[in-house]
C-alpha cells in the first residue's frame, strides 16, 4: 500500500512539474528535474517506473529501484504494477484540469 501511495505522489508531482515546464524548458531540463526527484530519499526512496509523453512523443522513461528487494532484482521499463483504486484520483485531476480550461 505504501508503494502505491508513493507512486501516486510521484505521478502527481511529475504531472504538475511537466505542465509548469510546458514550452519553457528543454527535455534535458525536465529529465534532470525528474531525476533529482527520483534520487530523493527523504522521507523514503522512490521505487517504480516513470513514462512521460507529450503530444504522443516519449520525453522521459526510467525504471528505478527493485522489482524484488530481497533478491535485488532491478525494475525494468516493462514491469507492471497493481494500482488498484489510485487511478481514480488521477482521473479526477485530469477531468478537473479539463473543466478549468473550458471555463
């Protein structure tokens, strides 16, 4: 459950970071900012996979951490996660952003 919460928090952070940087920063600037977020260990380190696209083009993808902590098996970009009900919050934010643009 903690992994799911951390994953959701990172998704929201990256989502808002990429929206604020839209059209202003290069892909390298965005990548370095995301990398610095991933490297943060306070309150705990990130373990997951990130894929960000913009206008259908992949601008960032990285796997960080372990698929199996005990065996030290690293994550890959193709690993799958159970996000359960966390997608509801992401969907709600996207709908609210869309409604805000339309008003």
